[in-house]
C-alpha cells in the first residue's frame, strides 16, 4: 500500500514525522445547507421515522473493505452514512478518533461533510488516503487523516467545532488472541484464520491490546479530551459489542456507558446493530450445556451527546 502521498487537493495525510504533526488544523465548521437552526440534520420526516426504529440492519457494497489482511475489523459504509445523516448537516465536521480504513470519511465525503480521522498505524493512514482519493471525483469537502494517538486530538482541533464524533474503536483485547474457530466443526475449523491473531498492532498505546479495565480508563481519558471539541448538543456515537472471556460475559458497552457518563456525556439512545443479514454462518457456541449469544450477530450503537449546559 502506497503511503508516501500526503496531499491530494482537499485530502491531507499527516504522519508523525511531518512538520504539521500536533499542530492545530485550520477548520471551517459551517453548515452549507439551508436547514433551520433548530434542526439537527437534513433528513426528511420519512427518513426520520425509519431511523427511530431501535434495531438497524446494513449491507456491504463494492467500496467496502472485506479483506482482513487490509484491516481486521471494518463496518459498512451504509452504517456510517446513517449515523452521519442523522446527527449532522452538510458542511459540518465529522470526527473519527479510531479511523482505521477510513470508512467514516468515505461516508462523510459522500454526504458533503468535512472529516478528520486519527489512527496510530501508518499503513491505515495510507489506506484511508487512497480510498478518499479514489472516491473524490465530485467532492468539495476537506478531509484530514492523522497518524497520532487519540489522546492528542485536542492539540489539533479547537473547542466547539465538531458536530459529530462517530467511531468503532478497538474492542479491548477481543482480537488480541489466537483464533480457535470454535463456531466451526471438523475440517472447516482449520481454515486460513485458525491460530491467527487478527489484531491491529502490538503498540502498547493500542486499545486492542488492553484488558477491559485498562481499556475503559484510557477510553475515558480520550473522550474526556474530546468533549469540549463537540458543539453543545453535538452527538457522539460509539459502536461496540460485548465479548466472552474465560466463560464470562465482558460487558464492554456497560463499561463505556458508565465511564462516559462520569466524563460528562449524556446517554441519549442505545441502538442495536442487527448483523444477522451479513453473517455468513452462526456457530454452535456453548451447545448443548452453555447458552452464549455472541457479538457476531449484534452490536451496540451507543448514542451520547454533549449536554447544552457544559
């Protein structure tokens, strides 16, 4: 993957070796639509009704990345599209603190929003840059991809300038273990993923290497720094599942709800992402004596906002 390019018209990549590293970005967070000031988005009443249903499904498209060698955990562009349409206006700024392959920014580009994405891994900065460049034919918005720890995001962005934080962060150390393919039987278990660790990196700053307690504490510090960047009543939506570890359910979503409330966020909604339509096969986890519902079939979309009094 080519990662040397750092600028392509309205798309900029900043690496940790660049002169612009940890310098404040020049932003223009003004909406371009003609929606009334009290509207939180540009969608129609019909679209609003559909979005109020508390269980959502999405499909992948050709532009989505499904190759785990490029990125081990991607979500559909259609999911990011729904979130961005619901909680922002054209011309506003969308932030993804764990940008990965850049799916959030692709959706923002499609919807005429500006975006900023952060990731620790240099390869993912290049991947996101190239995806945005290939998708930019009719785009007129600005997109920055930055290689830095999310704890430092407030060094780049001024307060009260972000309309929406939308992200799917690493799920603690869920991926940081060898795959045993327990959902498969016989020869099917010995596939190309068996025994493989599908983790983003082994960087000690990587949330995907941390226990749930350490993960929760660091997430709290990161989102504590992000809260002042949000506009009052700006939303922050986080996609997480729970996981099973040593026959115990690790409730990641509960840990994050409690931690972000401590940090000043208000939980507004919990939406279920029903993934059954995109799961190839549901394994026989725990049968016949231990009932387990795995995060492969559903995940949580935790919708917080910055209360107007903060």
